[in-house]
C-alpha cells in the first residue's frame, strides 16, 4: 500500500483503489469497508443490528466486533427485534457465559431494551424513519489529517432523542459511527478508484 500525500488519511492500493487508513489494517476491515460500510441501510433489522454492534464496540476496537459478528448474530437471534425483546434474565445469564461475544451485562441488557424501544417505534414510523430524519444537509468536514469528527450536531440530537425513547448505549459518538456505517453521512468523500 502507498499513501498519497496529496490526500491526507487516504491509502491507495496498486490498482488505485482509495480507502481510509483504518480500512487497510486488517483484511476483515478492508472487506467490511469495500462491501458494507457507508452503504445505505433502511431496514429495521439491519439498523437494529448496526446500532447493537456499535453499542458493543464502545471501548473496544471495531475489528474485535467484526470478528465476533457471526457469534453476535447467533446469540441475538440474527438481531430480530421481536425475538430479542422477549429475552429475559435467564437469556442474559446464558449470554454472559458465551465466550464468543462481548460479555458485558449492561450492553446485553441495553440490546434487549433497545429491541423493545425499536418495536415501540413502529407506531411512529419505525427506527429507519427516526434515524434517517437526522440526516444532515451536508457531510462532515474532515480535519487537516483527513480524519472525520467523532460526532455531529445531528448525532448529539438523535442520541438525546433516542435516550428519551428508552434506548441505551446510544451516545453521540456511537450514533455518529452508526451514521457513517449506514450511509447517513459520508466521511470518505473519495471515489473508490481515482
């Protein structure tokens, strides 16, 4: 890989494909960036999964979460909100013994509570309507090193709104990371091939 000094934070491969620095540090991250990151997600299950995984990522690396993603999907019923919302104390206790996922009781309980909040949102247009209603008019500005901000006025506002609706582990930084992952904002404004 070589880095073009003309575009800070961008790495080009031998074919000229541009990627952010984080996406070239591991093959799993590169695959995620190439096939999923930044692609618009509008379905409830897809959004609930992304929100759940971003919450689990708090304090950890995204690579750790990607490596555990198949186990998370198995443990949380493929992130079907109706099933996850029915999880009780016994399920939480069982998940706490699952070494293949992040065993954090507060995060596990937050996912279950967020499933309930997601279901409650259906009568008001749903999770997609809520999240995408905070799409900004323009994308964030990168800093001089090519890094995006870690939050935005919209992510601060949505995090506050979601907390009022009963969601947990939805701070402004987590919400902003989700915005990037699901295409609400574009923090990599370069064509894949230059």
